């Protein structure tokens, strides 16, 4: 029996309903059951929020208030950055080695030079101010904006404070470093560290072993200097060493060699002359030292017998007992020849006296009650003179 096809499928004439499907007990096709889909839940209607006039006003007040606050803060910060409307004030700021921008900002804030530390730190970060700021002491004022403050704390600032320091002839290294600290130029600790460990390029220093700052004794030339306060210790020392290098000329170095002594020997001798002189007798004291060195068979048998070399180590006036019992290389009563190194920083007069001593036959001298030295060829002459001077009744020295 033929079948027809419609859009629902194949079906036969015994399927009057025209539905394809399974055949029931009566031979008729049953229509397929349709799935009953659940009805969607009823949608809730959203209530439209009503923006009241009061809400709009509050929002506007908030926006305007915040804008005004930010504008006010910005204006105050701008005033600080540009140094506007600040009361006149001057202050001294000291920048030390190792100080950070935070440390500098703390000082500026504490001294009243800036109002907003954080703003300064941000400005400094954007302008790389850490690279420009140099240790030192600076005179700053509230008329300076942030950029001017930073530039006036730089190496070449005209506002960098300096001080005049006079190093006198015969001062020791320790005395010089103490004076420089008192003047605010640098600290003793910093100067000692650089003096002990820096490898200086000068020919007369390059072979000196590092580790002891006294190695520079004798080479810091006495003079009047201008130093920056809180300055670089290396620059401070170099300034005085350079002056020594200028004073001790090539001609003088050649003359030292002609005498049979090194430059270091001459400085060593000049340092003793400087500590022993009464200010008028450098040439005669030099002659005594050279006579004792060059003729050890006479006089003091090669012993220099200079009280100042012992005083350099003890830090006090020398007694007769010191000369006999003080066990130290600088005791020139017990050790022949020159001491291990200079005992002071000599001036040009003492250096020239060491290079060009008077020609005498003196081997002894002694300080008199009048504050001047008398010179003698023999020990007996010296002792006879000392017996007439009240200075020696206390057992103190004062002779050479």
C-alpha cells in the first residue's frame, strides 16, 4: 500500500489524524506528547528612583567643596614651592656626608625654610636633587624657591659658608685636626680616616704606608686658609698638602739631595727645629742637629737629644726621668739618628734652616730664664750655664 509524505513524515490512509507516531493497540498511530514548558515567573517592575532636588544640591555641594579643598591645598603647596607670601627668614643648614633628601627636608622644615616636607621631597625626586646637593654649611632664606634652595646647596654655591683658619708653624697633625673641627670645617674622625687611608698622588707621599693618619705629619703646610664649613675632608687635606708642594720647590729638593738627605729627612729635621726654636735661632739649632748627625764621634755620640721628640709622644713637658726611661723610638736620648717621622708641621723658615744650616761647632744648647737659647761647643759649658738658671732647679728639661 502506498504511503504519502507530508511535512510531518510518512503516514498511511489508516492514520486519519495525519500524525506519525507509534501504533496503538487498535493499529492507530498516537500523536507524540508535547513537553509542557513552565511558565516564566512574572517580572517585577523596577521602581524608578526619583532624584530629588535636595540630593542634587548635596552632590553639587560635595563636588564644589572638594574642588575648593584641592585648589586650596594646591595653592598652598604652590606658594611653598615658589616661595610666595613667606615671612622673611634666614637660617643655616648643615648637610653632612650620607644625608638623604629626607634628612635635608627635615632640616629645611625645622628651620622654617619650607612648609611642606612631602612636597619638597617630591620636587627633589623629580628634579634629581640628590645629585646636586653637596655636603657643607649653607646660608639659606625663605626668599628662595625650591629650585633656588637646591642650587644654593650645591658645590659651587655662593651661599656656601666658609671660614678663615690659620695653621701656625709647629702645630701637630692632632692640633690641626682639632682646630678644623672647632671651626666647623670637618670632624677629626673624618680627617683622620682620609689621612690614614687615601692614596695621595704626590711623589713624596705615594710610598708612605696606609693605616696611620700620622703619616701626613710634616706635610700640612702652616698658612692661613679659607675652607668651606662641613667640606670634603680630602679637599681640605689636599689644599694644605698642595701648599707644601708649592713651598718645597724643585731647587730645594735638589739641595736636599746635595746634602745627602732625602726630602723626608729635611722635613723631619725642620719639624724638630720648629718645635725647639725660640723664633730667632732656627739656623743655630739646625747646625746642632747636623753636627750631631754628621759627627757621631763627638758631642752626644749620635744621639740628637731633642726634648720635643719625647714631648710629641707623651703630650707633656719632658723631665730628666723621661729622657732616661721613656722606652719609645721617638726618645732621641736613647736612640741614635732621626726619629721615625716628623713631630710637627714646619713653616718655610724652619725648612730653609734645615736645608741651609748655620756653619758652627755647636753641639749643645739650653733655654735660659729669658726664653732664648744659648749655644755651646761642650757639655761642660752647657751644664755650667744651666746651673745659673732657675728653670732647671725643678728637674724640668729645656736643653738640647
